[in-house]
């Protein structure tokens, strides 16, 4: 594997500014041009084991034959007509999402941030005059102004204020703080079942059930942002199913169409009763190409595969623990959403570049969390390659530390 990766001699030298694109991202200095299964190939023929899956967007890896076939068939039939029409294709996907969530109605959009925007609007519409939504510190719900304002992180607000009003923020995993923040204007609580972008923060076991209880007692909606955690990623179809709570609104995006842009909001009947034509919309939402991929994704998400996600995630965590690096302070997350917390002397971004140098792509969250979001289709052999690379790369960059 390492030979195939063909070491970048010095990744820093290879890193270059894009001549044409806005400088919104710090990009890895490789140019992937082909993908197959759990591997990416760059323009110089190097091979990489993909343990970030386009930030949790390609759970079935690259070029999955069945998803590709479904998309190709749809490409040959019809691409887009807008939501002016009844669509049996959208109905088919919606019914799969309804049975997976045990909720009642679906709205399609194109991304995670749009699903947050829709959830905010639906909650306020239902609230009929109440507007305030309680969110959590460290949360990430998207980058458009509503979802940015719903996200409890100063670092992503900076330079964009004033925020959209109507949000208050409480510490994550703090039930009392939620209770204390409720006013007569509060309409909903929005929360990620596991905070992804801010470091794979897993709350205590009953957090969501306790939130559910508080919401019921105060006539509030519980909005769960499953954009990153949803559709099998944590080893359950939805992360809230670890606790068996029933949310009022669930937002979904990322892995739903294995790389094609699609988002969805699934609501309970009481929320959907408040929604009438003209209240919300999206020209591209539920486009047929992405929907055809998503129907196949839902079919492929079998109980066995989701169990494989659970087992594989645990196996990866066990191996990392067994290496005994003292600078690793915690290995957290569920299923194949894993965060490795290093002590603050270790820069996770530097470590991620070292991995890239050795042919394995991982991500980071915050300054000192290494983030693993491998595809669900990874094999034992690929896990072994990852483990070997993990051990040797860390040994090389931080020694036994
Ligand atoms: C939990 C969560 N919500 C919302 C979003 C925003 O999704 P998108 O980038 O598709 O707009 C993300 C993206 O990382 C996310 O992790």
C-alpha cells in the first residue's frame, strides 16, 4: 500500500494556491481524478485509501456498480422537471425515509445547510408566532445565514454578523441549561446527536431522551440534525435510534445520494400540518438524478451492513487503543464516525498530512482531533492497511509519545 501510494516527497512543497478558486478552503495538495471502492487515484497515479469519504458523503465508496447503474438509467430517462409535478420517484424515496425515521412527511432540498434552513422555517411556521430556537455551543448546522446563526460557534460567525435573530445557545450535553433557557418565545431545540465538526463529541447516554422529555413538557419541537450522523454512519440507521427517541424533525444530507447533492427534511404529522403550498420550496430539490442514487443507497443500507459499520468501527477503535500512544487522550464516536483526540502538543492537521503522504486520507475536526469517516464497504484487508499505516505514521511523526 505504501509503495503504491508513492510518497509525496514533501507535501508542503507540493501545496499550491488555486489560481481560480476563492480561498475558502485549506486543500490537501493532491488532485484526485479517479475513485474505485475505498480508493482514490491522483493525477500522478498515486493510490490513496479514502478514510474521509468526501466528509461522510460516499458511504458506498466510489463507482459503486449498483448506484452507478441506477443513476445511468435515470440519466437515460429524465433529469429534471422541478417540484411542479407529482413524482413517483420522489414518492419512492420519501416512503423509504418515512419508514426509516418512523416520521410522516418529507421535503427535498440539495444540501445540509438547506435542510437546516427548511427545519428552522417549518418549526417557526408550526410555532405560529414563537420563533426562538435553542441550539448548542460547538454545534454545526451549515454556512448559510440561518444555519450559520443556528450554529453555536463564534469562529464561523466572525465577519458575518449580524446573525439572524432568534437563536440561543447552551452548552452541549447540559440538560439543565436547556431548561433554564426556555422562554415563552421558544419553539424548538436543535441538536446534533453527535457533534461532528467540532470534534466528534458524544453526549451522555440519555441526552436525547431527556431533551425529548423537556420538549414535550414545554410544547417544543425536537429537531435532530442527522446530516453527518444519519443513514448508518454511527452503526444505527439514525444516531437517535441509539436512544430510541422520536424527534419531530430530522435533517438529512451528506451520504444520502453517495456523492450527488441531495438533502431531506423529515417531519412528524403535527409539523407537516402547518405546511401549505408556497411556504417553502427549492427548484433543484429532489432532482431525479440524485433521487435515483438515493433510492439505491436506501436499498443498500441493510441491517447487516449497518451492523458491519458498528463492528468495524469498534475494531478500528480497539486497534488504535492497542497501539498505546500516550498522546492519544480519547478515541470517541460511534460506528464509522471516529474522532481521535490528541493532547495539545500534537497538531492533528500535520498528522493528517503525514497520513496523506503515506497513502491514507483522513480528516480533522478542531485542532487536535483526527477524524475518520471511512466508507461502509471497507474490508478487513483495508482496515489492516489503515492500522499498519496508522501505527507506522504515528511512530515516525511522534515516536512513542
Ligand atoms: C451536522 C451538520 N449539519 C449541517 C451541515 C451542512 O451541510 P452542507 O455542507 O451539505 O451544507 C454539516 C456539514 O458538515 C454537518 O456536519
